[in-house]
C-alpha cells in the first residue's frame, strides 16, 4: 500500500470511527447518562471535524461528491494563476539569475576540465576516438580542390620573388660555399685531362707548325723560321706547348697563386654584375612565368599530396600513434595551462563570462519550460500528480480534524455539563 493510500485509509477509518461512535452513543445520550452524553458530544464533534476537513481537502482538487459547490475544485479552477505563480517562483526565486550566477561562480570549470582531461588521456576508448577523429579530419581533405589552390599560391609566390635579389643570393651562396673555386678547379681538371693526352700534344704541334708556316716573313726572318721548322717536328713542338699548358694549369690549381687569384677575382666580379644584367633579369622573369608549366606543377603537386596523405594515414594507423604522438602534446599543453596562473585565471573568467551571458540570454526559458511541462498535463492528470505529491499530508489533516474535533467535543460537552 502506498503512502497516499495508507494515509487516505487511516483518514477514512478515523471518520468511520467517529461516525460509529456517534451512532453508538445516541441511546446513552437520550437516556441522559453522564458518560453517554460526554462521549456523544466528543464523537459528534469528531464527525463534524472529520467531515469538514474532508470537504476542505476534497475542495482543493475537485467538487465534493461531484456537486459544483462554489469555491470548490480550487486547483483546476485556478490553474492559470497557480501556473503563473509557480513559474514566477521558480524563475525569480528558486532559480533566479543571481542565484544561478552565484552558484556557478563557485565552480572552477577550467580546473575541473583540465583534471578530467588529464585523467582520461590514458583511456583506451579516448585513444580510439582520437584516432578516428584524426582519420576523419584527414579524409575530409579534398585533394582535388586543395591542389589547384596550392599551385596557384606557389605560382604567385614565384612571381613575387625579386629576381635581382634572387641572383644576388645565388651569387653570395656560391662565394660563401666556395663553389666558384670548386667550379674553376673542375674546369682545370678537365682541361688538364685533355691537355695531357698524346693526341692533344700532336694536335697542338700540328697547329703550331701551321702557324709558323703561315707567317708572312722575308729575308733573315724567313730563313730563321724555315730553319726552326726543319729542326722540330709536330711531336716536339706539341710537347713543348703541352708542358707549357700543363704547367700553367698547375699554377692555376695552386691556392693563393697570383694567377689563380686573378682569375677568381675576375669571375667573382663578373658574377656580381649579373644582378644588374638587364637581359639576364628579363630572361629570368620569363622563366618564372613558365616554371609551373615546365615542371607540370599541378600534376607533380597532386602526386606529392597524395603520397603525403597515404603516409599520414599509415602513420595514424600505427598502434602507438595516439599514445606516443598525440597524448604527449595534449598533456604538455594541459600542463602549461595549469602552471600558468595568469592564463588559468583568464580562462576561468572567460568561461564564467560565457556562462553568465548564456544564463542572461536564456533565463526566461526556465519559466517557459516549467509552463510547457505543466500545459502538457490536463486537469485530471495535474490533480492526480498533486495528490500523489501532497495528498498523503492532506489526508492527515482529515485525521487531525476528526481527532481534534473529538477532543474539543469532549471539552465542550464537559463545560456544558458543568454549567
């Protein structure tokens, strides 16, 4: 038996006891016995008190015995007033803006959030969720749309490059890395490799003989030239020239040799002139516009991005991806926030401000929610609901009415007998 039914049963029994006692004592009251009259007065008052309180309790919820007596069924007839009063009480008293704001200000949302996040970082379910989230984020990247955007930005960046400055940077890099000397040594190595060949010696000798034979001379000079040509052959004169060339190359190879430094100084001066060479700069400008097409930038970039995406997906699929790479970053970030009182304070203030703003904007919805829930109930359901919540206490009023009436009746009967 529920509390409500039990209380109602006791109230009915108490009224029944008073009624039965009243009927039982009528004969004794008629015979004018002292105790009969005394008890009959008590039971009579108990019946009146019990019936009066039954009427009062019933009148709150419905018409007693279904008779539409005025000022009964108070709750259904005053539903709108009760609803407004309840909404006003909840919205402006129990859950006022000030009450909610004061209570929320006692909660350190950021600190609790950081603690909760730190405790959950080693959770296997969280790791699975972060892995799935990373995959979704990666899969959401549309390479077909991203590729032309990146290609366009790269093309713009190429066009914005200062060609003169680029040339100067390249020249400075060549000097700083000693590439001018290395390049010069490479050329000398190739020249030496060519000069040391026997074929080269013979070619140089043949060229020298032809040069001597082509000299326009007469008299003693012609005689001297012819005598010299008769004394040497292509091999001998070629060997002389070959040795001279190799000796010159060796001097050029020797660091700090005047001839080497002279050539390198000339090369460096010529390199520095390139940044002011209008023809070269114009050609480089044309080349900048053609670079994307020459290198097939869109296709190459698409292939590169596809490879990077595949590698990223494989990286995310690794078992220790979250634990080894994501969690340490998050934990370090959380730690840096906790160790920074100023940041923590500003974060709490921001959260409180957002919550206060949300409460300010939506506080009226509390009353609306209460009213909407009450409006969903018809009068019968609302009456039943209220009876279930407060009916048991109201039934005890009936019990108290019967008992108090009985006691008062005994008192009045005693006074009546005295006077």
